[in-house]
């Protein structure tokens, strides 16, 4: 099971919450995230590092870009942690 504090810290930013919402649709390219969020590439990289390090998001190299997807087990663990709190 993942670290719930790490999950919550990763979600403690509105841009990262928006990224999670965008990833609900499946595998998303960083280029599409950049366009949707209207942030700079370094800013997106910062947010993605936090989400990947938390275990909520999984990266996959695709040429010069990276595609991201939600980590199903981590998302289930996060939901379980929320249920324990509430």
C-alpha cells in the first residue's frame, strides 16, 4: 500500500488535480497536457515529477514525449485511505 501522505501532498495543487482529471480518460501525452493546462514545459515537468514520485501516475517514454497514465493500484489505495478517514 502506498503512502497516503504522499498521495495527499501530490493532490494539494489545483494543476495536479486537473492533470489527474485529464488522465482519467486514459493514456495522455505530455504535449496534450501542456496544451490543456496552458503551463510551461518546466512547470508541467515539476508537477508530473511529484505525481510520478507519489505513485499515482505512471510515465512511458514515446519518442521525444512522455505519455502518462493513472496507476490503478495507487488510485485504489488512495480511495481506500479516504474511506478510512471519512
